[in-house]
C-alpha cells in the first residue's frame, strides 16, 4: 500500500522523498513556492521553468483574440490542458488515485485568467499561483497539477535516481504529457523506465521531494486576505466596509486583490522574506497520511479470516470490519491519529474516514475480497458502500458527534440514500471525543429505531470512543 513497503525499500536520511500511499491520493499538494525556495539539484531550475511556461502563455494571449476562431487562442487552450498527474498519488481524488485533473474545462479557466490579468495591466508574473488570488476556480489541487505537469521531466529523473539507488524494478511505461514541445507548441508523451504501481496495471509511480508538499499553497487567496486583515485592517474597513474577518468570500477577496495589486506585491515580498514550511509528515496534523502504516501494522497484528459469500456472512463480515475499527481506535492507540500532536484538538472527519479506509482495504486485501466503495467518498451523500453482488450491500456513514449536521446524517441523509440505492441496511458510525459528545447521544438508539421503522430500513449504530483521556469509558456502552 505504501511505496517503500511494496518495493522493500529501507529508507535512510538521504531519502528526502515523499513515500506515497499507492491506493489512495494523499490530500497534499506540490507548492510551487517551495520549489521557488529550493536548492535541490534536480529542481533548482524548476521555478524558472514554470514561469517561462506561463510567460510564454502571456505572450500568446497578448497576441490573440479570446475566441475559438483565433488559432493562437486554440493553441493556448491546448497548452493549458494540464490533466492530473495520477502517478504522484496526491490531491483530492474521491476514490483511490482517480482524480479530476485539469482538462479542457479548466484550461478555459486558466486562459481566461491570463486574459483578465492582461486587462489589469499584468503581462508577467513572479509566481504563477498569483492567478489564484486574482481569479476564481484556481485552487490548490489545480496549482499542484500544473506544477507537476510542467516539471514532469524533473520528476521522472528524480524517481529514476531513487529507484536506481534502491534497486527498484522498473518498466518502460507510458507517460502522457511528458514534456511541452516549445517548437511545436504541444505536449508530447513518451515511455520511460519507472516503477509500476502494483495496484494499477500500466501506471507508473513518480516520486516527489517531501519538502515540496503542503496542505495549502503558500501564496493563496485566503492567506493573502489574512495578511491584509493583519496589516491593512483600517483600509479594509474604510474602503470595503469589512468589519468582521469572516464576512468575506473568495469573490470579495479577488475584488480586494484586483483593486490593490500593491497589497498583493507586499504579501509576496513578505512570504519571500519569511519563507514557508512544508507539511509535517511526522506529526501529520490533518491526519492525511499516518493512517496507512498504522492500519497496516494493526492488520498484521490482528489477522482475520473473513467470508462474504451469502447474506448472513456478508452481514457478519461488515460487522467485523466495524468492530475492528472500534478495537483499533479504542484499544490500540488509534485514537491518537484522531487528535493533534498535543492531544488538544480533534482532527477532521476526513481523518476518521481515512482510518476506516485503511481497516477496510487491508482486511479485504488480506482475505482476497473485492468490495466496491462509494465513488464519492468524502464528497457524496454517504461515505462507504460495500457490495458483494447486488443483493448483499450495505452503507456506512462515518460522523463526528460534534459535527453541526450530525442529526441530519442519521435522520435524513442515510435513510434517503438507502432508499435511492435500494439497500436495506446502513451503519451510522459515530466518533466521540469527550463527555459532551456522549451526552449528546443518549437517545441515539431510540432515534435510530424510529428512523428504521419510518424508512422500512435497518439502521445500526456503532459508537467509537476516541477520548484522549483513557480509560474514561464510553458512557453509552453496556
């Protein structure tokens, strides 16, 4: 599941690369600002290469009309069709490593941003991610996609050097959009000797320096606004009538940036002077990464023989998975993955979902069981969908007890999706962090029974104690 484990690599201090989870995109992104700061031998000219690419785009935009009749405009659109680099296993993918990329629709967003910048009097940029401050639709995932595409040759070289050092077996694999051909103004593909992802036939793995990764770009619209709030507070109040920091949205931030390009310049200079830090993979403050190894170690320690070949055994199988999740969190220090490094602040619901993902995937793999999961994990109406054929199916919703929409999940969301999918059983898995969470759930079993009767479905409750202060026990468990 993790690259170094799959290829039996023993890492040393010299290994500065991010060790990707090969079955799930990790919600981290390549931050071009960290490449701007780097002295890495392979990537030392990376920032210049990125900016040369975009400044070339500015030149084409300045000479063309913004319509499809202009051949230069069409060339620019094709130039900006930068799809997700699935080989790096990073980003917002809802399932596995199949992300959304940055195809034709997003190319229009980028090209439109170039034209808008020209209208504002900008004909070049110091950092291309500035486009995300001046325009909507350019988020951290898109910025990372663009960076990875432009620097794909560097990523290939970097990966090949690592594989050679560790004797990792490689194959001649196709890489799409491997390099931008400046002469013919097009993206060329090619085959390169790279390691193959053992979970996805024919797909290479590209490694990235971990020092390039963040959960958000250094130069982002939100950080720009934070800078303005701290340094231009009086101007924000006088010129934009902003009295409360939280009352602005992305559109308002863009308006501020466009009217005060000097503020954007000051913000950039501040970041260049003070630098930026990569994501801390050791403490993993958002819970995006450490779940994979921890759940893998747990499954090895607590192997199970699971069978799911009829309705009863399928139900027993699903019950077992939830019980193992509970056991991992409560009795094997899994709860620590749900708190920050100091044990003071709970992590997001996504952290709880990712740990469940690890339990599910590892046990299914160990027992050679193929179960489908909800395609829109974390985006759709329900977190997990298990199926063994059409008749044996179940839904699992993972919720934090302190979630503001908690009761909607039980009373409306889960029963509605059971109805739409024509599934008879759903599990409502609740994570509790403190006594007030348990207090909130005193009537949950009665409510679940009422919802089950009303919807003519079976909804089962599973409460997991993630309190940091063990052994203060679960108050709803008998």
